[in-house]
C-alpha cells in the first residue's frame, strides 16, 4: 500500500492530557473499511504495526506506536436505529457526546456515560470506561454487536446472540483484536434526571454509603484532600432516589436530559490513576488512601479522589469481571508533578485484589495482570486467532498483554 512509503504524514502526536507525546512513522486518517482492510493486509505482509486512535483521552500509553497510527475520526455516523428493539448502530469513531446527541434526535439515550463524554465510543468500550452506579455496568455492557477489521485484515461482524464468547473477548479488548468500525448497543427512551451535589464529612459519607449506593440510580463521591470533605453526587429519575440527607448540605441541584447531566464538564486537563476492587474492600482501601494522602501528599495534590460503584459483568478483560466493583480514581493536574504521588498510592491499590483501568496510568505488567483475570488465557486464544502476526501489538500492548 502506498501509504507505507509516504513520509509526508509523519508528525508528533499527543493525548488529551498532554502527558504522552510521540512521533509515529506514519499518521493517517482512514477513509473507510476498505482502506482499513488494505492497510492491515499490507501491514501483515510488511511486518508493520498498526494502532488505531479515537479521541486521545487515555492517559496511559495505549495509543503510542513507532509505526502507523490510524485515526477513526471519519467513522462518525449514526447508521441505524431500531425503535422496537431499542438498539442503535453507530460509527466507532463517534464520541460519547456525539452518540448522545444523535440518539436524542430519535428520542433515545445511552444507558450511562462516564465521568466525561469526550472519548470515542470505541475507545471507551475497549478500555472498560464506566460511569457511577451500583446497578450499571461499564460502557461495554450494552454492546450487542461489533463490526471490525481484525488484525489479519478481515472484515467481520459478531453479535451477542450468535457469538457470545467472542463478544466477551471483543468488548473490552484494548484494540488488540482489531479496529472497530461499527458498534450496536442497547439504548433507552430519552429520560430526564435530577443531579444533586451534597457536601458532608467523610465519616457521614461512609456511614451511609451502603444505602446511598443502593437507593440511587447513579451515585459516587468526590473526596477533597485539602478540606478533608466529601461531595456526594446523586443522579436519579424524577421522584426517585434518596429523598432526605439530613447529614449533608445541598450545594447544587439540576434537572435535565441524561446526556447533559451524566457527564461532568472539565476545563482543566488532568492525568489519572484508577484501580477497581471488590465492593467489599472499597471502604478499607479508600481509608488507607485518605490517610496516606493526608500524611504525605496533601500540599501537592491539586485534585480530588473519586469513588464510583460499578456493576459486575462477564467480559474477559473488564475490570468489573465477575464481581460488583468500586473504582477509585486518583487525579492530578496535568501541569503538576504526579509520578511520585501515583507510585505511592498505587502500592496501596496493589495490596488489594485490584485491577487497573486500561486507559489510565498504572505500572502493572502482563505477568502481574494475568493473575487478576480468570479468563486471561481465553482472551489470549481469541487474540491470537484475530491477530496471528501481532500486527496490532504495540510495545505497550506487549508489556501489558504478553507474558
């Protein structure tokens, strides 16, 4: 393919946070599936590596490559809506925000979004990105069908009814099985939410934590180290959820459509460390993190700590595989030092049976990660079948996937 011999499209690339900068040998915006097929077949023949990229919101090196980086920005169309089945098929390069707006025109909505909605849908699904809610899975949960170009350059389509085991590997696959082009997901009739922010103490938050997680559609909390206070975040359909919080002060209340209220707007750029652990261990882990930050890092921390419950699922590499989960996220301003802070807190996470977020910073290797996922070997067999020549395995993916 001529593109492998063209040096005109070599340029420095970076992620949203700016902590990752690299220069691939080629950067290319793919026009469509036929071009991706040709590109991947040529890469197989020439022994090249191809990495796809969406909205660049991961702060891990998951998009970094020395070879070819391929953008999916043109895969940004709503392809089909099935009102009876409540399903929609969208281009993999659409951002979560774009999907929400497109669905709303059809009086539909995604079940949930993450903390932000600027990620590409394919990237959010592939890394197990999630929102907050004990009964809500991560964004891969509603996916019923995926169309992709495999690492071998074959155009394939898989669905939950006919290929349930393959779908369990595909949904959260880090881009290591192929390049997603279309995604079909279950959707809901458009719905309105009330979002409430309450300020309270750490002690009162943890005392009432079980009922807060149980009673509210979406629930999570922020802990602010410098004030040592908590901001409770509740999202509920009107008339639902916890009605009274006498131990907390209402700071903010909004009512609106789900796609407008589920994400939290951010102007500042930041980097993240996040691990997920069994819901039973979450409070103990959080309290250790709080104690460590108050003793060692309080003066240097510019951001809050986020605590979010997530429902269990059965996707092989999902960080919520097989267990109700809580994700604890450590933030830091992208312009401030974070390495020593993250390294110190990561030691606490790793003392628990925890799993890192694939799109966020962590130091674990494949040998360590294998112990975290009961179906690791099953996923690897699917990966080897889909990408027999390792055309999709960047150096970073080798570090986290190959023992």
